[in-house]
C-alpha cells in the first residue's frame, strides 16, 4: 500500500492539472463567496439571514472543479493507456483504487480547507461588525458549517472518483457527476407535488449535503445538517463500491 500511495502522490504532484484545479477551487470559493457577502447590507442589529452559509456560497461552483479533478484522477490513465502500467506495477486492483481514494482525499482536504477558511476570512473582512459573532470558529454552528463543507468537498471528490472508475471516460464521468449535482435540484423545482419535491431534495447529493452549511432555520431544511451530509456520503460510498467492483472485474 505504501508504494501505491507513493506512486499516486508522484503522479499527482508531477502533473500540472491537479494543481491548477486546486488553485481554481480556492479562487472560486473565495472570490464568489466574497462577492456574495459584499452584496449584504448590515445594520446595528446584524445582517440578517445565515451569514456563515452566505460566506460559503463559492462552494456551489468550486465543487465542480473538485469533481473534474477527481474524474481525471483515473479517467486520464484510461485515455492515455497508463492504467495498464499502473496495474502491472501494482497487480492488486483494490490497492490501486484505495491508494487513489486516499491520495484524492488528502489533496481535496488540503485544498478544501484553504478554500473554506479563505472564504470565511474574506467574510470577516467584509463584515467586520459581525466578525466576532457570526463568523467565529469558536461558534459551534459556524465551526460545523466550515468543517462540514470541507467534508462535503471530499465526498464529492470520492463520488466523482467512483463514477469515473465505472465509466472510464473523462467527459462521461464529469457529465454524470455534474448532472447529479446541478441538474437534479433544478428538476426537483419543476415537480408540482410538494411531497415528491421534498423527497428529491432529500436524496439529491448537493441539496442534501450542503445542508451542513446552514446555521439558522434548521427546521426548514429537507434534512438535518449531519443527516444531509450522510446522504452525500451514501452516494460516495455507492459510487466507490460500483467503481471498485467494475475495476476488479473488467480488463484494463
């Protein structure tokens, strides 16, 4: 396992794509969050709404970059034929897949943490009057929103890795993941029956998972914050299981 992890880390750090996608994730999260926060007009009584969630708005776009990064983690090897070399060097496919998942988790965790903390810091600069209250990491709900958002990005990465392993194509893998993230919530809004719309919101990986960012009006959420993140974890686990089984059964 150690040699497989070393190989995956070497691939990741010697190719420009992952670095640029991580930098894009950080830039998108901070810039869009700062832009959304700057539109708020505060009074002496506060800014109203869910300020921590507002400062994390950029994650809605940044997750797409994380998904692309994760898809390229394995689909790039299929397109270049390097997957055969990888599986020759490490014949145990479960070890290869686990090493990719662990490496991806570490990379996204670092990039996601920088992005999320950068967005919160930008929010504190833009809304200095609220800095010590609504955007303090010593505040339990804010800490949960920040830590949970990083976990959410990791789960999106793992979901994307599983899907990409199953389909073995970059465009198809990215299309499936982005469809799950962005199209399903749009479809949910077109459902006339409120009960069915509520069900779709509960099972969609993005609408359920990003409930972790909410710090106010929790009763109005489709699911509680941690339960919502659990739904996204379920999607990631299912995708990894499917991808791992197909990697094990199919020829390279």
